[in-house]
């Protein structure tokens, strides 16, 4: 302990040991001491010396400290000291005072060298990942800091070790869920270093729910009003999303774009923006731009743009754009962000066109932005941002292009308000060269790939001065070009003219119609000027080449052949091609070709536009070939062009036909789908109806059989009556009734024949009607319903006929009996003169029997009516029973389903109980099986029975 007191600065006898000697003794104590307390004190002493004697501690103690991490993991205090010591040795983030004191001893790449020594054994990094998993603050926090420092010094090597380590990235993701903010915040910094320039780790981190956790932290910290933690989270999000299409798609599919909207909810009071809020909002805008960058795949960018519109993010950005009191750098970045959110997306472009600035009277946002662009007092970066916004608004937006050009046409000019076209013309002809260039490029984008608007722009007339006739916009551009203005102005006008004349023969004709234009161009190309003028010479050569390539030979003096001869005489073909090549060889051309956004270090470097570089690349080769072609080759080329145009027209026609046929096919497929679904529904209803009809038939046949038995019983009962001594008057009445029944029978037979004919007609019409599946099914179902109704009526008529036929046969039998009785009654009546008493008895009996017969007939007719009512009620009862049957079937099905669910639950419960019993048995707890319990219960019951018998 005396040695430790000397190291820690206490009084000691004798000469003081040097730092290197002290460190060596401490390392020996760490390596050889058997007591944990001694080793802990030695490591703590090394920690205190590690900042001042960084090199010595790193060289002598690193191996011993790693050994402590491996062997003394049970003691968190010594592990924490060891990690802090290693961090001090490896990290270059020393305090300024210590850096000044140890400046002579510092080695520039000391931290990198120690890191290389540490990671030489990959097990050391794996051990460090294991220690980071510990929850103890004194272990986890220094472990996170040490791993972050390793990644700063040797990022790619440490990333590879973590990537191949099992669950290496997942362990580090748990840091974001730590409740201690210090560890969580340092975990964010660690993940920043881990995800730099490594797409594989970026994907793993994203799929470990990093987006959700980071967005939650940003929300908890107050969004843009939060502190530096929000900044760190936004930087980590940028690492995960930038140039990583997979993560961008995952971010969009996870509906995280919607969670970005609250970031941009800026209040009305925009004064007093803190520096941290400006930084946070700047990073948030950059994150939006990462998702909709023009360098991303077009499909991914388009889907993100649509999502931003639907969730209201674009509307929120436009609100910031038109707000007052917003800092200039935030406003500039917001304009750039809105530009890329609307670029190439028609829906977003249409919305942006409808945005109005909160002024009196309200003005379109485009007009307000263009006013800033042509105002030379505005900051340069802001003017560049407005130009980029205007370019993105017109990109692949023919509707927007038409609206801008229409504000220049004479019929649509409004004298009471400033339009976009007027602002562009004002900037085009102002004294500020930067305004000239910006307006020329903006107007060129309004004509990009739109031949119709190029022709319409030829109608624009400008009033140059009072008393002079108006001149066309094309003529005014050439006039300013010939006046020898600044290089930037002439470059802008030449780019506008090249864009205007390309792929538009009418514009070329108008340009060549001015006799001063061609001599001016040839004079500019032929002169030997300085380096600054070489760019103008190249653009003049390009404009003259466009006038040759897109010339339709409508002007005799400026036909293709004559212009090429003029070049040969005054310039020379080789010289012309050399001057044409000045454009693509220029340094500023290469910069502009890299990305769509105009980014220039100073206004003097603002020369080329990104879209114009594409036009130069497209035309440079074809113009060079056109200059060397002969007249015969030109003719052949024109013929080829005409055939190609015809071919293109044919192709477009067939494309249109194919498109229409595709639409018709889609409609027919939809109709087929609807018809098949209807057909299935109808078939299901038909089968249900057929089964119901069959059930009703069976029930009806049963009822008919029961009714036939009842009628036979009544007929047999009526035949038992004896017909003796019936008078002739009654016989005649019975005959009349018999005739009436016969007539009724004939009427019913006629009705039956009519019904049969109707059925035959329906059957024949059913065979002839409809060929489609839908009509056949509907006719079949209708025919079945009609047939079922007719069959029901037919069965009822037949039953009535059978009943009436039975009554007719009964009356015929009675008539025959009466005739026999009359034949036998005549002699009896003749011989009865002597016995008056007998005749009187017979009359009385006859009258009584007649009364009984009448009452019997009456009762039969009443029974007939009651049977009809019973038949009707039975049919209704059958329908009710059918409904009840279906309800009962459904209830049975539901009860079966519930029973199956209960059986499944019981089976699961039994499995769980058996598993728990097995676990209890494994733990040594005595458990009785069900069989033992049942046998025990049975034994108890037997004992109880024996006791009862004894009692």
C-alpha cells in the first residue's frame, strides 16, 4: 500500500520514481497480484495515469488490461476502470489543456495504431460486445465509449468484425432502449459510426426496428425544438437512408413518412430561432430530400412523393415556404426540398401550382418565387434554389409548361397583375447578367421536349420602345446577342435559342429568316478569341449546327447544302468541329452534368444547365456527321426520316389500338367475373329451390295418401246405407245432380288441357331462348319457378277431379241401385192395395232414409271443404317446418363448432397439465397420476360401502 500511496501522490521517502517505472510496477501488480483489491487499485492508478502517459500505458498495460477484461468479469468496478483506461489510450478526444501539455509526446496516428493492436485479435472486439450487454452502468457506458472510439479509428475493420459476430449488431441495438439517457445517447453516436458506408449493417439496423426507436426519441425530445440528441438521431437516420434503396422502401412501407409531418409544424411566431433548432430543421429537410432525391430509382422516388402529398407533408413544407420570419438558410433548404418533392410528380406539381402566397391580393407561389429569382438584391443561393424549384415544377409537366408560356401570349396577358411570363421576360432583358441567365434557363425549361409550345412562343411580340413596332421574342434575343453583352448573358441566350430551335423546323425557319443571324454566327465562330470567348464560340457552332440539322429547306438561300458550303468557305469543317467540342471539354460543363440541382460556388461559375448538357450530348455527334454529309446523303436521310415518321405514326396508331383493346379486354374480364359470380349465385339458388320443391313434393304425396284413405273410408261408410223404396222424384233429382257433376268434370278436364298446353309452350320456349350463361340460368330459374307453381295447381286440380270422379261413380252406383229397386218395387206396390199399413210403413222408412242421405251428402260436402282447408294449411305448415329445420341445422352446426373448440381447449389443457406434471416429477415433487387418483377414489368408495354394510 505504500507503493500505491506514492503513485497516487502521497508522501513517500526517497527519490520519486519516473512515470514509466511507475507504470511498469503497476502492470506487474495487475499481472501478479492474487488479491482482487490490489489488482483493482492498480488498474485505477493506471486509469489516472493513462491521459498524461498515454503512450507508456498503451504500450505496457494494454495486454494486462485485456486480460483483466477476460478474467475479472465478476467485478464490475475493475472492469469499468480497465475500459476507461483503454478508452483514454485509444481515443484522440483529449482535452485541449492535456493536448498542449503532451504535444511533444503525441503521435499523430497514435489512436489508430493502438486500435489496430487491440482489434488484431478479433476476440477482443467480441469480448467488448459481450461487456456492452451488461446492464451495470460502470461497465456498459465505458464499453460503449470504447467501441465508438474503435469505430472512429478503424471503422471498416471493426465493422467487419461486428458483422461476422453472432448477434453483434442486435446487441448494440438494445442500447437505444436503455432507460438511462447517457447510455442511450452514446448508443446513438455508436450506431452513427457503425452504419457509416456499410449497406449490410445499415439494413440489419433498419430491420432491428431502428426507425421506430429513433422517431420515438425525436418525438420525446420535442422534434425540431429538441437538443443535440435530435441532431444525432437525424444524422443516424441519414446514414441508414442515404443511397440505400432497401431501407428507403422499408421506411416508406412502414408508414414512417407520415411521422415526419409534425417536424415541420412551425408556429406563427417565427422570431428567435435558436441555432440548434435551425440545425435540426436543416437536417430534417435533408432527410426528406434523401427520400426523393433524383438519384434514387424513379419508382421509389415517385412512391415517396405520393406518400408525402397524401400525408400532408408537402402542404406543410409549402406553409413554411410562404411563412414570414423564417431564417434564410432554412428558407433556401425548404425551397430545394419542395423542388425535389414535386419533381416529375404531376399530382404534386398541380398542387404547387395552386399554392398562393398570403399577400393582398393573393399571388401564386410561383410568381412570388420568380420575383425573388430576378431580383439581384436577393442572396445568390436563394436565387439558385428558386431556379431549381422552377425547373422541377416544369420537369415532365406539359400542363405547367403550357400555363407558363400562355402568360406570354397576347390573348392571355393581364395588365392588372404580374405573371410568370412577364417576370421571365423582364429578367431576360434586365441589366443584371445573373437575372438574364436564370430567366433564359427557366424559359428553356418551359420549352423542353414540347414542340407545340416552341411554335406558340414564336407568336410572342415585345414592345421595345415607344413609337417602334413590336418585335418577336426570338428576334429580340438575337438582337441582344449581337450587341456584345456579358459572357454569362450570351451563354444563357444561346442555351435558350439552342433549346428552342432543336427539333422544331418552324423555329429554325424563323431564325434563318433574319438575314443578320447566320453572318453573326459564322463571324463569332471564325474569330480567334480568348479562353473566355471560346465557350460562346462553341455555343454559336452548336446553334448553327442545329439550324442545319433541323432545316426543312423551306428557305432557298439557307438550305442545308448552302449553309454547309458557307461553313466550308468561312470557317472550315475541322475548325467548326473543334469549336463545337469546346462545350463538352469545359470544366463547368462537367460540373453541371453531374446532378440536376444548380450548385455553384459563385455567380461567375453559373454557365451551364443540367438539362442543356443532355441536349449537347445528344446533338454533338449528329451535327458533326451532318456537316460532313453530302446532298445525296441528306436526301437519303430525309427519306429515311419520312419513312421513320410514317413508321412511328403507324406504331403509335397500333399502340393506340392495342391500348383500346387492352381496355376492352379489361372491361370484358370484369364482366366475365361478374357474370360468373352471378352464375354461381343463381346455380346455388336453383339447387336450393330444386331441393325445396322435392321436399314439398314428398310432403304433398304423403298428405295426398292420407287424404285418399280418408275419402275411401267415407265412401265405404256411405255404401253401407240401404236404398229401399226411394221415390222417382228423388231419382230424377239424383240424375240431375249426376249431370251437373259430369259438366263440372268436363270443365275441369278442359282447364287441365289448357294448363298442359301452357306447360308445353314454356318448355319449348325454354329450349329456344338465350345462348349466354346468364340468360340460360335466369330463364331456367324462372321456368322452374313457373313450372313448380303450375305443377302445384295441376296437382290440386287432379285431386279435385279424383274426388269428383269418386263422387260421380258413387252416384252412378246409387242410380243403378235405385233403378233395380224401382223395377222390383212395381209389383210390390201393385199387390199392396189390400195392405195399406205396409205401404204407409214403407213411405215412412223411405222418407227417413232420404233425409239421412241428404244429411250424409251435406256432411260429405262439408268434409270436402274441410279437407281443402287442411291441405292449404298443411302447405303453409310445411314451409314453416322447412324454415325451422334450416334454423335448427344452423344451430346444430354452431353447437358442433363450439364443441370442437372446447375439445381443442381441453386437449391443450391436458397437454399442459401433463407437461407440468412431468416438470414436477423432474423436480422431485410427488405427483399422483389420474389413474392412481381414480383408483384411490374407488377404494374410498369401497371402504365406505363396507362400513355401510357393517352398520
